[in-house]
C-alpha cells in the first residue's frame, strides 16, 4: 500500500478536500486497494472536527463526500506515510522541523503544487478567511494537482 498524507494548517479546509478529491480519483482508477490517503493539520486547533462546511459544500457539488475528522500531524507520520504533501510553504517548514522528519523524511516531503503544472511550487492559498469562490479555486487547483500526483505514484510504485 502506498500511503499519502495531505497537510495544511487547520485540517478543516484544504487538506480534507485534497484527501476527498484524491480518494475519489483513486476509486475512479480502481486503485483504492493500492493507494491510501489521509490528512492532518500542523496546528491542533480543530482536532476531532469535521471539515469546514464550505469544503464539504464544494466537494458535494463535485460528487465527493468528505468523511475526515481533524487531527494533528506528528513525527510518526514520517514512518507511516510514503508521501507527505504540504499545502503551503509554512506547512512545509513546520513539517520539516518535526523531530522524525530528518530520519527518513526529507525525501517524502512535497508541496502540493509541486504537482500542479499551472503554478508549480506555489502555495495552495488558505481559503479560511475568504468567500466561497476561494474554495472553488482551491478545489480546481487540488483536483489538478491530485491527478498529477496520482500519475507520479503510478509511475514510481505501480509498474
Ligand atoms: P486550513 O485552513 O489550513 O486549510 O484547514 C484553516 C482553517 C482554520 C484556521 C486557519 C486556516 N484557523 O485559524 O482556525
């Protein structure tokens, strides 16, 4: 099983959406038994919480149900997961500073938009303080990035 962890700040807006989109794409590709996805936050502010209603809504509009509960990213995630995908530079720096990240971590840590051909290496903007259209933009960005991530994993692990 190849395991992917999506990480943002609160684990209620961006990373649960990335998790849901990626799981949807995995099902469509018939790969849900070979690749698994989860999400976490660098903060512990929303532990145990459902995703933000605006993330739930934009996912639903696209036929996707979000079923995650907030949790905090921990050092052990670097043991557990093969890909750890930060939504922005700040999340990346936080993860990179976790004890444990240096053991096997550096090679596993990516930015979500490393996989986005339209804006490689840029941040997935935090939509939390904005309006609904921010969530639509983030959805499109994540959908594109997740597709390319899936291709990369297929190429490197499933051949
Ligand atoms: P996320 O967005 O990192 O995409 O989940 C945020 C959610 C909550 C907060 C900030 C960002 N907050 O300040 O509570």
